[in-house]
């Protein structure tokens, strides 16, 4: 399975962000990728009101992403915002498949940490989501979800050999190290691949973050079922393609069957 990682830096202009998605999707198609993974908040950066940009999955932005998936023959996962209850929104990952299928995963664990309260304006999702690309089941998680092992083991029990995580991981002391550690830990918990793609760090391109919002640290990575890092990026916007050896999942699960051996406590 070939996966493309698109580490971008979102702006407060959804059409401009869509242009970046289009460019990355074109590159992924040219590279014969099966799946392009983009960060949380690809549609619109954190730091400003979200309710005015939120739209349903079949709205203009989500439809444009679906059109790109069909045009280039690449499945796409990208962070956007959909309407919630009343004035609230949902932090949603749009899942657009080349056959025109569009689904969504709404972030279950909201980021109420480090002085930021996502739950002030965002409704949580309720249901784990998997989808199939080229016969392979893929799980979906978003940013703060990565700190909660049970979601990842649930996705693995639901058949996921790969779980993708889009993030807008807030910068700060030790945060980049935590990001890598958590991705590797979730890969070990589930003996599966974890593809963790975050927003680039604004500071890497000379941009300020006056809103002090969780914008990104970069350092997207792919962790293998044995916890090793098989690909990683730096802080700036970047792109790479990684071939996943899915047989390694089976071999690792036979060697150390943590999913089978787990006990309810």
C-alpha cells in the first residue's frame, strides 16, 4: 500500500487551502499513491471562529475534495469543519474515495488541555470509523485522539491494519517529542501502521501565531507495527510517499499477539 503524506500549513482562506490540496493530490496521483493523508484543519486553520466556515460533507469544499479524489484516482483524508448543534461545529475528517464515496469521522476526544478548550465551540463525535482502500481497512483518528489507546485498539479490532491521524499539534516544550512517542506507542498497542500527519510549524516559514492557537509542529511520521519510524518530515511544509509492507502487520501480530492477549480489567 502506497501512502502520500501532505504536511501543509493551512490559512484562513478555504479556497486557498483547497488549491494546496489540489496540488498535493496531483502529486500523489502522479506517484501512484493509494491514499493521501492531510492534517486536521486542512480546510481552515485554528485561531478564528469556525462556525462561519463549517459546511456539510456534501457542501462545496467537501465536494471539491471528492472531485479531486476521483480525478486523480487517490483516496483523500483531510480535516474540515461540519455543522454541529446550534452555533457549534464538529471537527471532521472528510474521507473521499476515488469511486465517489464520501464519508466523515468526527473527532471523539476534544482538545481540552494546555489552556485550550476545544469543547467550547465543538461537539464531539461518537463513533469510530474505518474505510477500505485497495482491500485494506484503514482507521481514522484526529490529533488529541492519539493520546487514547482504546480508540486505536478498537479500530484494530474492527480490522484496521493502518490508522491515519491528522493533527494540528500545538507547539511547546517537548510537544514534538510527545507527538512521535504517541504515534509509535499507538503502533505498538495495535501492531499496525500509524500514519500521523500534522500541520507544518508556522515558525518554520516565518509566520507568527498571534492567536496562540494550536497550529502545528510538523514532524509528520509513519510508525511501523514494531514501533520503528519508517518515514518522517521536518517542521516546514513538505510531502513524501511511503510504501507500507502490510505483511509486516501479520508477521508482527503472530510474533506478539497483544490484541489477542489483551484482557478486560
